[in-house]
């Protein structure tokens, strides 16, 4: 073989090797997994910070990120599952929805992954059980919050000489002082029906107590129970006192949040994620510029109790990229991932290895409430999807016209009897 031919052969070999190497890199880069969630604004930024970290640790896996507004999210997921094209990994706050999907054979059981990854070192038994259905694990929790917080501006409280109420009478007096100052005490974005569920849940918990609350979730008591009626009467009293900002149904959650921070209302009942949102939107300092107090006691015969919401990630059994999905879920379960969001504000980590040292002053206050008070899971997240849809619509009817209460409760009870 001549030197010229040898040279050509070497060049050809190098070129072929380069092509093979390039093809290999391209194949590696084509590993993808779809992750679906409903967080926007500051919450979305925090979750994306977690996902960015995942991609930096796993450069061979590309995340396809799908964000859908909260009010449309569950319907979209149901449509995707019905069409046979669900996202591989999806985060959501609905244990009942998870149970429905697991029962339908749509979710990947994670018992083997749990043992292999030793997630017991991350989670208490109660979190594991809440992520299970029919004695099989289907999800891991990545985010939790109290949903019993009234958020307010510290400077405004100081200027008006206000203090945090310890009981319902003090809360009503607080509202009266806001009105005397010419400001609506409360605001709620009732155009988004889910916002109103927090009002019912917290009030019912303080009127009927934790046992009755959980019985209603399981429909062991009627929606026409006297304590349910009393709950609506307590809320009606706030409406009659004209404590809510006007045009109740005219705007949704985010606009109500913006209105309150602009000083158009005094307080807002909302989950702990407001902590992170406020910092992200305005750069306000927790505990200095804004903070919260816990929904006060109504019936002192019951212990101090709060509602909690949490978000879980599941893997769709028949989706593409199952192995990549397992890698992603393992990361999202880790203390490294959850600490990223914690340090940005807006969540309490279900992972027990994320200690109080990671939290700002508002988040520590929230974490201590979760530790010290009786905790019940958000009722709207625990009831079947069909009943939840009706629940939100009927609450909007009530806030629009409280005189419809009897018909509203009849509707809820009839719907519950059809479902359970």
C-alpha cells in the first residue's frame, strides 16, 4: 500500500470515527422526559431552578417542560390520559386524583424504586402512606404548605396599631378597624373557584373540628349537616359585614394577590406559597415587610388545627421515557432539590433532611405551625374530581348569592350520594 493510500485510509478512519462519536453524542442528547406542572410566576421560577439543576447533573437527559394554569390543569391531564398521551412525570396536589388514576391502571407503582433508592431516609411513614393507593406507592411528595394563613403587610399593621388575632372575636374586631380606616379587610379572587375552597375548609375545621372535617371528606356525614350549615353562616356574616373587597367574582387569585400588595385590601387567606411569590414579585423581606397569622380559633373546644396542601409527583405507566422519569423523580425527592425551592421561599419540604436552617423567618413560622398544630389535608384535594368540580362552582354561587345556601347544600349532597 502506498503512503498516499495509507494517508487516505487514516483520514477515512478518522472521519468515520468522528461520525460515529458525533452520532453517539446525538443519541445521548435525544434522551428526553416530559415534566408537567401548574406553577407560574415565582413558584414556576423556583421549580424551574430545580429542573435546571437536574439538567446540569444529567446533561444526557433533556426535560420537556409543560406548564398549565392551575384552573385548567386537572382537565388537561384527564384529556391527555384519555388520549393515551400523558406526560411521563406530572406534579399535582390531588391525592384523590392520584387514586383514581392508580385504580384505572394509569400510574407506575414505585415500591421497587422506593426500596432501591431508600426513600425511607427522606420521608416519614405518613408521607409514604399519603402517596400510596391500595397498599402500593405511586408518588413522592415534593412540596407542602399550610393553607391556613392570613397574609398582611407589616407596615400597615403598625401604622393602624393592629395586632394578630388569637380568636374569632378578635378577628372580627380587626376587620372592623380596617373598615374604619377606609379599607376592605379581606380580598379573595373568587373568579378562581379553588380560592373559595380554602375559606370553607378552614372555617369548617374551626367550627366542626378535625374529626368531623375528615368525616365529610369520606362522606360519612351529609353536606347538610348542621355544622356545615353553621360554617356557611360564619362566612355569610363576613359578607354581611361587607368585609370583602368589591367585585368578588370579577377577578382571580393572582389579581387579588396584586391588589392586596398594592394596598387595596388588608388581608388575604392563602397558602404558604405566597411567601415565595411576594419575594419574587416585589423583593419584599419576610417578617419585615410582610408576614401572616394562622386562621384563628372559632370554637375553643377544638384544638388549634390547620389545613395543609402538598404536591406529589407521579409517573404515567404508559408514557415514554420511564427510566428517565425515575431518575427525575429520584432527584425531585432529594433534599438537594427541595432545598433549592425552600431557600427561594414558598414551601415546606416534605423531605425530613431539609432542616429549619434552610428556611426564612416566615417559612420557619409556617413549619413550626405544621409541627405544633393538628394538621388535616385540604378537603378539596381529597374528594373525587367530579365532586370537587361541583364544590367549586357551588361556592361561587354562594359568594354571589348567600340566600341560595339551601339549594347549594341540596346540590352538593345529591352529587355526593351519586359518587360515593
